[in-house]
C-alpha cells in the first residue's frame, strides 16, 4: 500500500492509470460475483469471529491465583469502548483507563488504586513501543498482588512481563478477542481454585 502511494506521489504511476486499474478490477469482480449475490449473515459472522478469536488466544503463564473482592482493572484508553462491551467491568470494583504512554499523574493514580486493591487485571497494548506503559505495568507487578495480564494486539508484549501470574495473549484488540480473553481468564481462574 505504501509503495503504491509513493509511486503515485512520485509520479512513477499516474493517478489516472491507478484509477483505470481499479475500475478494471471492480468490473471483473462484479462479473465474477455480483454484489447482489453476496449474502451476509451478521450473526454467523459474529459467531465465526468469536470462534476465531477464541482459537487465537494463548495462555503463556498460569500460576494458581484467585481474584479477590477488590479487583481493579487497568487498561489503555484505546481499549475502553471494547472492554465496556464485555464482562470485564462487572468483575472490577474500579476501572482505570490510561494513555498509551501514561503521564505521571496517570501513573500516580494507578499506584493509588493498586494500593487499595486485592487483585489486578491489566491490559497492555503495544507496550513494547510505549515505554511509560511498560513502566506502569511493571510497577503494578511489584505490588505482589495477584495479577492477570491480557496482552492484546501484539503478543510480543508478553515477554516484557515475566513475573505476571496469569498471562493471556490475543492477536487482536477487537471485542470478540477481549470477550474470548475474559472466558479464557475465567477458565484459568476456575482451574486454579
């Protein structure tokens, strides 16, 4: 995609030629499978999406822990809307959403919430390229409280946090993946009790 954009910008390929090629592709696609023949079943699509998300999960670490009453959920703000569509907020006494690279104020607020919690559920999102996010999560690990970490989008984040009790990775930050991660977490917690 970037190479094509660069070719158009540098006039190696004219915009007109690109538009003509696109039109040929669209015409061919419409001859092979006219859009009116495409059937889309939203429920089937959602079920398939959830099944794929579940199969894509990986539990990397699973120590025997239980989440106690005062569970605090920590997650980057970019995941807030999707997390709120799952059961995660129902198990948390408090939810704290921070910037991808948390500020000092966010860091301090997270420390205060963790101090009063008995267990922590934490999400990371591209922590490998957001050093303050890594620092915040590592500070939560130092509280020595039971912690479940959900690494969404990029499983490489998992290797940044070797001391976590339960670590679940997804390859996607979608609602389907976060729901599947919740179910996987509940299974891990049930099996450790």
